[in-house]
C-alpha cells in the first residue's frame, strides 16, 4: 500500500551510505545521532532514520576507509564518536552521486513511459 503524503518512510536500500557521505561532506564532522537527525531534517522528516541502521552504515564506511572517526564532546558535553569524510570517501561520493543521477534518470523515464501506457 502506498504511503500517504507527509507519512514517514524507510530509507531506500543502497542509499544510506550515499546520504551519510553527503551529510559529512556538507556538514563536516558529526556524531551518529547528529547524522541521523540531519538526514531526517533534510528530507523534511519524510525519511525515518533507524539509529542501528545508521551505525551499521558508519561501520561499513569506516571499514572501507571512506570516513574516519575520533572522540570528542557532543553539544551536551557528553563523550561522542565523531565521523568525518576522507579523501577516498569524497572520491567515492562523486562516483555514487553520478551513479545515482543515472538511476534517477532511468526511473524518471520508466515512470513517464508507464504514465503514457
């Protein structure tokens, strides 16, 4: 069943790593909770970010060396792990952004073709 207007939805499979990399490129170092909230804000709260899923993405990105991490103090002065995009992460972000543009173009063509049928 389709989601109603304004109803929150889950993140599309395969897009979370791209969103995390873009968020870190745009915002600079953030902790996991901050990354999740920023993505929700940028989607006008239409995307629902599960913190466990975000942390799984962060671990994947760390293993690939597309992000780095360091300990620091959060806004409320609690110890938090902050993540930052690396040079190889920026290169990957460029590739993923180009790939996403191609996929979005294909989807737009498919949806237009379906409307004409």
